[in-house]
């Protein structure tokens, strides 16, 4: 009936936001206030297959309980949730409300887990019978907030807990754990050496009683600490006749009556250029993986001869000189995970764009990058289908415009066939993106939190991969630029012309053409959809025009059905700026603006399908119809309703022409209203009303009728999506399953203008960071519309 075809959602920027379950072969990560589930080793094509709802704020920590059916998550809503595996997903079985501030760290070890909170406290919990119970709570040091935790079991039921945070010292605690009860809790040691906050740590047991603790800090160094027990301890430092050195300084304590423990500094690992964000030991051998803010993932191991720790592999990108976290860069990688499958190692790490990178080990120590998932890293704001429905454009507050399309290879053996992928990132901007509309199959216009509209053309390289993988035919390749390049310190991606022609006109253009050659060659030679590196660097669309005129940030735009006029509006709290501006797309000149009417921000502009009218709805609770003079291309106010709704009108859309002159509005007052033109009063009058249980934030009307009735989709403030049929009255035909809908406000719904076989495609973008594509059975709609 209704299926989720694709979910594009980015990972949160947190160091403990992801984990991998080898039992279920599932990667789970925090995405907005949801937990996204993905099976990277089964099929990259499937992507995120479900998002778990429950948290009320951004998810900060995700941890699986090893060899069990449980998963633990935490959030900025102060809650800890326990989830249990069920039918390829997870169900929330317990919510803990112990802490009163953001949860910053979680460490899990079989039947026990520790939680760090932004108020400086650490709590330890037992997991007896799958239910969490508080065992102990403490504060490591006044005004020190825990950022990372690590648990390690010792012999004789003893446990070690390492705590790192907003202090350069590592705090070590020991306690006994018997029958889910704690005893003999003590601060056993304070490890000094780091010069800045500690962000990551992990234990590794080389042999019984011989353990390594790795700690990573914002000082860019990794320190290794050796932990020995009982007879393995070197007691030479207790000999008063010998010289005391820092290198042999040990912290010694009794974990219990039979277990003596000593900790000393083992090694300093130098080589990263920015903050250490995550550390993880290999499960079978002495290798340490570190992800850092310098866009690198490094694997460290001791040299066989000298024992010095060296970098065995470096993955990722070379960091730009001067672009560090200290100078304001939010780049690099945030969390990392080892995956092991059929004798091969895989590495997963997420970056600042919200997307994932995945590498698999090969012969001779060579790592190969694999296709991974992508998605907006912040709230998705708008979506628009191409005129032929072959691809979808999505804008987001993460300052990008993304192009999504369906993989249409005819080879049935190709696992990617029928799946949706991001095939291009046409715009990477310096402002949050707010709206987008296609002018044609190869051109679109977007607006963001700036006063300018920008127009882009498709480059030949992107057109080739869309033809190769999505079956989108290239109509005029000879007039397309090969690729686009983004100049340093620039916001506008520039078209790069053919090398020979360019050099004839400008001999100094060779450096620019080097960029073109690389981008075009990379994209045109792809054998799979592009991976994140390629999306960022080589799939930009060249900007062809800027449209000026607005005084504040753009709020919405639309393009007439004949593609000749662009209408746009900006944010405003007065009549002067709440004005609609028009641009002629043939000359790129501004036309005469509409007269002043609205008093607050216009939230939606929508042209009628016959090119003659423009609908505007606003935060001032009124709608207006502007009549277009096709000769002069001027717009004049024809109709208005100052009391259309009692709250903000969020969206509006026109019915198909065959149904007559009718449009529908959706409002914060929880109502949807249909407005039909009445010749008896020469005005639009209310024709239908439906009240829902929460504010309606988005609507979309399908461009064709079903048995003489209108099909429309409604998006609600909670993230719910409902499908209605409208004839003489609104009739709900289905509400999408809560498991496949977003977890936050729907910002835009858009029906694809073209059938996909026997299915209708519906796109939604939401404040929960997701862009989703649904398919709805055509026969189901036709049956219920009778």
C-alpha cells in the first residue's frame, strides 16, 4: 500500500553517536532526535531502513550491549533509553529519567553501564534481566564534565572505570561487582599527562592481567597507559636505592583484598593535526584506530623491531592548512567503528556533512572505499521534483542542495537496482538553504538565508552519471559545461569551459581547467553512484545567475508553469518587506513587484497550473490571489481573504485544472480548507473544511484527478503524514505508519508529477533532518477514490 523507498538522514556531530552490533550486523547512529538503523555489510543500497522515535532532542550516544538484544541511547532531552531487538528493529522497553542535564557519554560492558552527564555527575547502572537499575552515582571532580567513559572487567569480580572530560587528567575508579551489586568503590588513580580536554578512550587486554588504556585529547595526542596486576607488576620503583624517573612512575592500588593493580604511562602517539574524537582497539590484534577533526582516520600499531607506535594506515583526506577546530572549523570525523565480516576488516566513520565513509581491507594492506549512505545533517527545508519526475532536489539548513534519483540499471543481479541514491550535490553554500524549484530538467533556482536567488545549470559530468545509473537521457550535451569549480573564499560555483576553447580565449585559464579535468574525469569514469568525497568535490553545478531585490533572507519561491517567471518572498515583520518580487527567466531582469498586502512573512507561493494566477499565504493568516497579465507579465491583486484562518497559514496548493478553480490551504489552527471560485459572488469562497488533531505544516496536491477527485497529502507538526481524497468533502484514506514517518515537523511534501510504473512517489522533508521518498500503490488510490 504505502512503502518507504528511501530515507536520507545525516549523522549527528557527536563522538559517541554510533555503534555497530556484530550480532545483528546493524549500524545504529543518532540522526537528529531519532536513531537510524543501517546494515552496511548486507547491502549499501538499502541504506537507512528505519528510524527509531522516542527522544525529544538530539541524540548524543548510541551503544549496543555486546552479545545481547539490547541497545542503550541517550540524548540532550536528559533521558536514557533501553531498546530491545525485535523483528529487525528495536523497541523501547525502558526510559531512565535520573539525570537532569544532557547525557554526554556512555560506556557499556555486558550487564553494567556507566553514564556521564553535563552536570558533572557519573552514574553506574546494572542491567539485570534487561532492566536498568541505579547502582551508584558520583562526581569525579568539581566543575569537570565527563566527555568519555570506559569500563573494564578484571579478575575476582573487580571492575575499572576510566573517566575523561573537561580536565587534562584521567580519573580511574575501581569497584567490586557481584550479583548486580557494587562494593568497595574508590578513586584509585589520577593519570596526568594530557594538556587539554580528553574526548576518547578505550581498553584493550593483551593478556590476562596485562591491559592497555588508550586516551585521546584535544591536545592532538594519544597516550597509552599500561595496567598490570599482582605478579606482573614491576616493583623496581619501590627500591629507594634506584633513581626515581617519570618514565617508571606508577599508580598502585588494591582493587580488592586479592588484587593489586599498577598503572603507568606507556607511550605517546604523535601525528594528528587536530582534536582526537574517537578511539577504538581492534578486537583481535594490537591495532588502535583513531578518528580526528583533521579529516583523518589513522590505524596505529607498534613496530615489530623497535616497539615504537607507527601509523600503519591513513584514511580520509589531507587537512587544509590552517583549517582546524581551534580556528573555527567543524570538519573532520566524529565517531568510528571497526566492522568484521568474512575475514575482512571494515571501517565506518561519519563526518561534518552527516554522511558516512566506509573502507574495506584488501590485499597488501590496501584499503578500498565503499559506497555508504548520505543525508542532510540539519533540518531539511524544501524538496522539488524535476519536471519529468526523474530526480528530486532537497535543500537543508546544512547549507547544501542535494540531488536524489533512483538507480535504474537493467541488470537484475545488481543489488543497487531500484534503490535511491544521492547522485550530485549541486550546491554547497555559505548560507542555510531554504527553498528550491526546477526551471527545467537541467536548471534550478534556490534561495537561502541571504537576500539573493541563485540559478544553476547541470554540468555534462553529472548528466552522464544520471544517464548511466538513473536512465535520464541527456538532451543537449554539446551546450553543457563539463564541470564546475568553487573558487577559494567564494560562494559561487563557476562553470569550467572546454580546455581548448578556454585556452584560446584566455591562456591563463589552465589552472582552472586542471580542476575541470579532474572533476569531469572522476565523475564520468564512475562505476557506482558517487561516494561522499566525490559528491563534495566533483558534482557541483555551475551558477549562472544571481537575482537581487529582497531586503531580508529568502523564505519561499515558485516558478510559473511556463517557466518564464520566478516569484519569491523574504522574511519580514512589516508590510514594506513582505512583498512578492518577480523575475523574467528569459532576461533575468526583475519585473514590477506586487503591491503591498501581507504584513508578515509569506510562507508559500504557488502558481496555478494555467499560468494566470499566483497564490500567496502568510504568517499574517491571510491568503491572496494575484492575477497575471500575460502580455506585460505584471501581477495585480485579484482576491484576498484577511480572515482565512485563525493562525499562521503554512502551505497552499492548487487543484488540477480539470477540477476547476480551487486551492487548498493548511494552517497552524489545525485545519485544512478548500477554496472554490464562485461566479455568483465573483470571489473564492470556503468549499470544504477538515479539522485535524495538530497543526498542519505542509500539503501537496497530486497533479491529476482520480475518479474526478483530488488526491492530497498532509504533513503535520509531529511528523505524521496523512493522505486524503477531496470531492465534495475531505475524506482520509490512510495515515502512514508511524514507523516510516519523520519524528518532527514536516516542512514540505511534494508528489512526483509522473507515475513510477504502478506507483505514485511522494517526497517529504522534515525538521528531523530527513528527506524521505514513499511509494503509494496506484490501484489502492483508485479504489478508495471511487
